[in-house]
């Protein structure tokens, strides 16, 4: 879906606010409609939405805070590049925060929450367009378990990391055929939670995140090597 289609759809459901602009640009970046390194000219974006530049500037600053946009002197806003170093850092922090969240959550888990998490995984099994919904369902599953820890600031930090890694995950699912393995890992984590086995749950969760990191790192390194062999800068 290109950015013009995203804009037209959003204008039917949102008020003309920075939140609308941010949501559309975020989806365009995450889906690859806007590529890493691509300039985001405020006047052009404002014209697409029929807005002034002020809400566009606010939206771009919000996306900068999410790590999706970078501002450069004399160049303005640019879609952030996919980076091996960023991927590694995000995954390191995810391991630290999410294993803490699952440890805090397990004593509070009840059958209703566990059933809800299982239904989320079942919905993914039945989903035909996995790429389109993987990140959303992935976050719903993880957040369903973490929310019961009753640590809203921790959950907010984890949510930001999931947003930042969303582009990597979409590449992961679409190009690396991770669906089956990812679903198996989710169900293993859920089963450990059901057994109230905090050690196994945290171990599985850590390995789950590291597996994603390793597979994506390999993909990004290959991309860098291809650019170098072609005589291009990376």
C-alpha cells in the first residue's frame, strides 16, 4: 500500500491532527512504502494531507522519538536506515526488559489471561496475510502476558522497542520465512507461563528474541556485503 492510499484512508477516520500524520507516516515506514534514507519534505507531506506544516513537523518529531525518523542539519527529516548496530541494541534491551516483565507477570497470571493469549496465537494460525498482521499480533501476544505485571512504565518502554524493531520483524517474517518457528516459540513460552515455570519462560523468551536478532543480523550483514561488493557505501 503506497503513502497516497494510506493518507486517503486515514482522512476518512481521523481528525486532521499530528497523530493522524504520525500514524500514516509510521505505517508507510514500517511497510517499506517509505524507504530508509528517503527524505521527508514537510511541504510535500503537508500538501498530501491538506494541512499546514506545523502538524507535520510535530508528527515527524514524534517519529524521531520512536527512532523511525532522523533529522540532519541542512537536510531535514529522513527515514532512519536499518542498522545492524541498532538491531543488536534493541534486542539486548528487549531481553533485559521483557524477561523482567515475564518474571513479574507469571505470579499474577490467571486462566483468563492465558486463554486470551492462546486465542491470539490461534488467530495468527488462521491468518492468511501473515506479513500484514504479524507485528500487531506479535505485540498483542506479548503485551497480554506482560500487562498483568502491573508495571505501566515498563510496558511503555517495551512497546517503544517493539515499534522500533517493527521494520526488522516485517523483513524477518517476509524474507526469512520465520512464521512456523515463531509460532512454535510463542506457544512454548505460553506453555511455560501456564506451568508457572518462570525460569523456563524467561529462558525461552530470551532465546526467542536472540533467534530473531541472529537471523536478522545475518540478513543485514549480507546486505552490507552486497553493497560493498557493488562499490556502494553502506
